[in-house]
C-alpha cells in the first residue's frame, strides 16, 4: 500500500485493508469491485463481483472509497 491516498489535497495516510471492505481492483483495462475476505499485513484475499482475466505476477491497482469517490491506495501483484 502507498503511504498516503492519491487524489486528495490533504495528506491522509492509508490504513491497512480490513475484512468485508469493498475495494476496486484494476488489472490492465479490466476493472471490478471486490469484497475483502481476509486482509493481512502483506496480502489479502478478495472475492470479485465480476471476474477478470489476469495472469500470475500481473500488477493491479487497488482503490478505496473515500469521501464518495474511488481513490488509489496502492497496488498489488496477482499470486
């Protein structure tokens, strides 16, 4: 995860991912929303509402809903 949220004028630190939290995941041109089933310090398991096609090792952008808009909070790698 990044140190602070991207796209805001104020510096808001990024908190760790929580269980049952909705996240938007973008892999290449595919974008979907998922619910975190288990969130840990270095990894998370997410249940996707719409499946996407991604290869192992591909980077994905992770966004969180902040103040009614999706804001970039970090990136991950498909495992």
